[in-house]
């Protein structure tokens, strides 16, 4: 009985270490979200940290404040959605490797 508990605790510790390694790696993965037409682009890490917002010169000259805010919000949310999917995929890989029956 204790052997199985020890194995399980070892696997959980290993899974925790792998999760930490994945979090560090996700800081190096970039994803991009953009508004319709690509006038606003947002770059995020896969850990959902915004690293860049790019606004086209055409939009800056022709748009109003409300449109700019809406397009920026759309691009941010798209980038964060992509980041979340990348992070989920990485974490699922660890979970499947460690706990294949779950």
C-alpha cells in the first residue's frame, strides 16, 4: 500500500516540476491576435502577458477613439484566447504522461 502511495507522490512531484518548466517555456512562446483587417495586432506570451500592441498608421489617421478601443480590445482577447489554448495543450501533455488513466 505504501509503495503505491510513494509512487503516486513521486509522480505528483514530477508533474509539478514539469508544470513549472512548462510555465517558464510558455514565457518564450508568442501568439498574435488581430482585429478584423489587421489594423490592430497584439502579441502575447503563452502565459497571457501582453508584450506588444501595434496599430496601423491608417487606423490612427482615420479612426475615432471608440473604434480604436473596440479593435484593440478584440485583438487583445484573440491573443489571450490563443495563449490559453497553447498553455492548455502543454499542460494536458504533462497530465497524460503522468496520469494516463485519468
